[in-house]
């Protein structure tokens, strides 16, 4: 968290709003470097906020480097289209299109780009990692952050028979 504002947000979509095809997902999530000529603003935002590393053999002192490899499994493999792998995990489209970004003196390709949504990246101009969760293990991964770290919060709201909120801070009955 490094002292920065941090949130994990999980959105459950109505069945009418779910995107079943890889082309639909590619319209929402990108893991590629945009064209500098076509969209210089987005290119700069991706360069400043959405590059993982460099790490691994490119920079062994990086915090995510363990035993000479990235613990977050970067660089990701090139993939011509988004698909589900054999474990039902989404593998985002990362074409080997020759586009690069320079980060800390290292040339980075699409293998090091963190998945993002261009519209959200433009709006917030910050690291906004977007992931498509399509199985219960992904949801479990996200929910583990609710109870992680010193800044967790436990909140309880208790209503009496008249729908008035009582102050539950006097007694914390976790089972109730």
C-alpha cells in the first residue's frame, strides 16, 4: 500500500450487463501499450501508471523479484486474443506489435503492462488495475484484503424493533 490511497473493489454485474465474448472484454480491459501517434495522452498515462516493474532479470533488486523471477509472473506471454486458459483464468490480449515504453532506463513491451481500462485511467490518472473475475477463487482472492493489514475496519449496525439504530460499540458479539 506504501501509504497511498488503496482500494479493492469488486463489482457484481447484472446478467444483462455481462460480457461473454473475448472481443467484448477487450473493449473494456486492455493489457497493451497504446499507439503513441494515435493517442499520446493514453500512451503517457500507461507509461506512468500501468507498467509493472521492470523486475526479474531486468532488475533483480525489485521488491517482487524472488529467486531471480517476478513473483507476479511478469512478463506475461504474448497472446493474439483474450481467452480462458486450462485453469479457467482469463489471459488478456497482449499482441507482439513492437510497441515499447522506456521505464527506469529499461525498454518494456506489452508483457509488462498491467490490465487497465482506458476510460478509468484517463479519469483518475492513477494506477487502476482492472481484472475480469469469472470464478469463485478470484472472488476469494479479492475478499482476503478485507481482513488484511492494520487498517482493517469492523462495522456493525444493529436495529431495534422500531428501525432505530443502536450504538453497538459497547458490546461486540461476533457470533450474533
